[in-house]
């Protein structure tokens, strides 16, 4: 799907984006009379940058949010504001292909979601916004391949778990240099934790967010990280949420601490959290929340090369088990009946060479008990074993299934086995649990090894285990997926040195993953 971009060209596209926007001020596309008729807005309305998402062969979502005072509710007047947008085939906007005006409405935090259609497949585009005489940074995006395209390659980055207080988002600087076609973010975009005086950076506010304004402020703070902003401006994101976008370890409408959060209060919190998530993500109108409900599971196609099934493992799940017997209860569900049918149907009828599943939480088994017996993380798929095992059984009939996960703050790359209770059962797929962008900070690697290495004999399906911060990078081709575990040496300062910790390979037609 992508060709290599030279370092000089990449620097021009990224560091020069704001300069391009400023230079374009001499070419404003509104007539002078219309500009004079506008009511001026405060300076800095594009403080949260721009982004794009959910690429289709003929479309893309363009996003921005007007917020001159981002950490104090946004600072916008309580009225709709027209925002012009342009999409072009070149970064100087000499070859315009689409343009229009969208309304930034106060009821959606003055966010803008433009679902542009009628574009060419597998094509790079540049976009920008303008309002009240102010120009946004220039963004770059790309459409998906033609539906019948079966060749080529797809470069995909997997990211998750970016805790503001645990460190800077330095892995995104390296991700930008690797120039992915698309970034898949599988949850914990923000953390709802209270401000900490001992963190590398301090959360805004005075406590956890509960109201819409409080969630808006938290998202706005995260959006001001420069490395995250640059990455958003240079590749489309496919996003879903996990628990920390709302409340740690919540399940459906059940909070982590129901004795402290009554049902009505938690429903109000869900409503605020889901709306703020929508307001800050480049997603389509299908994701506009309906009170405490939001539709996030969806499917994206990258020609005949790859089908990406994006899950929602929070909103429809049963409450977490608290025992081994409970985790094996066949009535427990992670996905809910409708989403489960949707996923099974999408796997069974897929025409794609690779069938990818973006799951917020780990699917492979994690046995924490050294020696006899088993001890599981009940919040992960291990806590919903009957449903997990149904999917693993189905994977025998699925062409090249690969699961992409997060949550664990570790790199955990595994073979997916049909039955983890049987050490001799067949391998049916591969799973990449991406490490965190910053969550858990710079870990003590020796302490990590002392804790986790004794568990490896009880988990022979683990192929790689590591606790550095970073992300995973995939080059998807018809014959195989070449994966890199990209890590940084620190997140305690705003610059870092990146390297490839490991290379792995998934061969088409051969379930499982191997370290190269």
C-alpha cells in the first residue's frame, strides 16, 4: 500500500506542516467579504491539531476540534462555527480534489468530523481547515486499496496505553519515521486517574474526570503531546477504547467500584466519557453516542490483502469473574451476542488473505501460577474462556488469523492454541500484544525478568516477552507478515533513542509466529 518516503521528504511533510499552513494564508479560499463577515474567534483555535481515520478505498474521516483554551473546556463561544476544509493531492493545495464547510457545534465540543467520499483508492492526500482567519496545520492521509486489489503491501503500526503521567509519548517520534500506512490504536488513549505529584507529567484537573467538561479537558491535554499530534497529522488512525477512557476495569454498565459509583451516576459517567471519546477521535457518524451507548466495533478492508475486525470488549461484556470456576462459566460473554455473530460471520466469509482482529485485551492464555494449577487475569479473555475457546476453535477454518492486542503494558507475542488445557493442541493463529506507549514508564528490566521468567515454562506458547515502551510495526504482504518490536530507551524525557528489539515472522498458511 505504501512506498518508501525519503527522510528529507518526511521531514518536509511533518516539521513543515505548520509552515505550509501559514504559507497558504496568502491563498485563502474564502472571498474577502465573507471573511470580513465572520465574528472573530480567540487565537489558537487549532491547538489540538488535525487527524484522519478509518480509511476506505474511496473515503477518509478528517478531524479537528476548535479549542483556543483546551484545558478549560475549550474556550469557544456557545454557538455553531463554520469551518472550511480542503483536501488536495499535493501538500501545497494546488491540486484540490474536495472542499467544503462543516459546522463545529458546541454540543459536540466544537469538534469537526468530515467524512470525505469519492476519492481514489490507495492514494495519499493532504488536508487542512480554516476558520476566523486561522489556518490549521496541514495533515497527510491515505485511502485504502481498491476492494479487488490482491497484491502490494500494507505497513501497519499497533499502539496502546499512553499514560500522560508515566512519561512522554516518545515512541510516536520513531513511528513517524517508519511512515506507516495506518495506525491501529487498541485502547487506553487517556487515563482517568487523578493528578500525581510524582509523575513525569501531571494530569490536569484535581481528580478523576466524571463530567463531560472534565473528560474533554483530559483528552485535550493528551492531544497536546507533540509526538502524538505529529503522528495523527501524518497517517490515518483506526481507534477503539478499553477501560481507562472511562473507568478502570469497568464491564458494561458496572464500574470497578459499584459501592462507590451508583448505577445512575455511572451511566452518566459513561455518557460523558463516550461523547468525549467521539469528540476527539477521527471516526464516522456511526460512532455518535446514544447516551451511555456507542457503536465502535466495525470492519475495515485493505483490498483482498487484509480484513481488520475492530472489537469492543468493554461495552457488552458480562461482569468479570473472580475465580477459576467463574472464568469457565459458559454464560459469560466478552462481546455480547450481536457482536459475536458479527465477528464470526466476518471471519467465515472473508475474502482476505489475512484476517486481523483488533482486540483491546489479550486472547492467548496467561498462566500466572508457577508450577501446578492455573491463575488467570480475569479481566482479559482468560476470564471468558468458553467464548474465547469458541473463537480459537473457529480459527481452524479461518485464513491466516492474527490478533492485535494491548492493555498489558508488555510485549507478549504468542501462538494461539486451540485448547490451552491441552499442551499438544494445534496452533491456530498468532497474537501480538503490543507494549505501551508510556504506561508503566521506564521499567526495571531485571525486576521484570525475575517476576516473569519463572512463568515461561507454564506458558510455552509465549514466543517473546519484554517490558520496554514502544509499539509494534507490521509489513503485511501476501506471503507473510514481517513484524518489528520497536522500543525506546526512555519515556522520562521528551526525546529518546529508538531501536528494533526483535523481528518476527508469520508465514501465510502456517499458523503461529516465529522469532527471526
